[in-house]
C-alpha cells in the first residue's frame, strides 16, 4: 500500500517531466477525460502526505487560468460527465476494459479541500491518490507478472483491471507516465497541507503530534489521522507501535509523554528508513505487519481496529511485547 515514502518516490519519478508539454494521451479514466490533458504543460509537482499533486497549465509560461477556454469544459467534465472517455494510445496495453479503481480512498487529510470551487485565475492541480494499489510507471507499462491460461506470460494485453492505466501522458521529451489504480481529481487551489503534519518533512512538528496522541483515543486511531500524521499508513502504524512496545488500543492519555515520544521517534525513523530504502531499491523489513510471530517468537494477534463508524484497518500486535494497559495504571506526565 502506498504510504508516504512510496508517494515520495513517485514524486521523484515524475519530477523530470516538469517543464514538458503533453503531446499525446491515453488511459481509461471515468472521471477525467484523458484527452483534456492534451497540450497542457506540467509546471510543478508536490507531494503532501500520501497525495501527489501535479500542476498543469495551458501555456508554457502563464500561471493564471483566467479566461482560459479550457477551464469551463474541464469543470463540467469533472462534475457532470460520467460517461466513459476513451483515447487510445498507440500501445495496446492502454486499451480500455476497466476504468477507475473502485478501491476506497481511505485516509484523506485533504477532504476538507475537495469541495473547492474553481475560481478565476486559480492554479489547476491534479490531485493523485493511490488508494491501496495505485502506482505510476515511467516509460513502460505494467505487465502481467503471471502467465495467462495459455501459459503465455508475454501476453501484451493486460488481463486484470489493475493492468489498465487510468491515465497515460506522453510528453514532449518523448517519455511517458502511466497511472494505475490512482484516483484523480482536479483542484483549483494550491495543495495546502501543512508540512508540520508531514511525517517525512523536516518541519514535522513533534509537539503537535504528541498533543494529538495524548488524547483519550486509542493511539492506533490517532496515528492514522492524516491531520496530525500526514503520510502515515497502516504499515508504519503497526511497525511503530510494535517497536515502541505499545498496545494499539492504548488510550494516549494513559501512556505518558516518554512513551508517546518514543512512539513518534519510531514513526519518523521507520518512515525515513523506508524512504531511503525506496531510493536504494531495498525492501523495508517489517517485524509485525502481516506476521504470524513477532521477532521474539510470540504468536501475533490480528484484528480490524478503527473508530466506531470509521474505517477499520487490520492491525497486528504481540500481546506479550505490547501488553494492554490496565485502566488503573497510574497516570503519568501528560503531554502539554
Ligand atoms: Zn512478542
């Protein structure tokens, strides 16, 4: 599942295309007409938490979209036109059979911004969310990794829905980007997640994070709250809790500042290692996530946990390494 570190890698892959113009499009997005990207210039890219943002302009130099003839059709397209759009690229694997991913978007720290109405002169940003299986491929298409029924694994036509890019953008520099299983939407203002909540930002504000964790809520709920831990996903949650030896359902208010600080340290360290591993092509080693035994050889417990009425996420923990706090355990120093 793409968490902050992987989204940073996608950002790194996309960055060389900034300053180039879209010369050909493909893909099978239901929500965004791939042809609407034709001739646009990719002017900027940013990553905030688990979302990638790409700024497109109709002109090479102009930032303002005021009076742009593109604005109106795109706005209508986004809101009203549910019809399937096709634009075949030359590669057969961009043939459309599926459509946008039906995977729920999950954690969404930018939900409050989704209703933004396009304003004259606003910047046009494509917001890319990766759900559970989203990815971006550069200058190649995702191929089937297993043989088909006839045993031909070189079959060029993808058979599974996740082998169909929702969007393909060919750029003037002759490279292309293929987006798979991404959820995409236009935004008409700058992405404004504060870097103080981004676990991979140098500006990540530990005090703010500690304050959020110190509430009475189970810490495993707060960790996934993108308002405080932007970029933190289920893997980081499970690993940081295990390394800090904290039971996922511990109310933060009972843990005390030193243990919460240790938890935040593990969140940041694990995420940074993961990011570094992404660039070096190494797999991040997990100790508890999807494991049956912890490194100490104890049986691991797995359960779906989440706020009542909220998104329940599979959680792994070791009852011996991460014992549950008893309610009458004395309260320790509260984070301010
Ligand atoms: Zn254990």
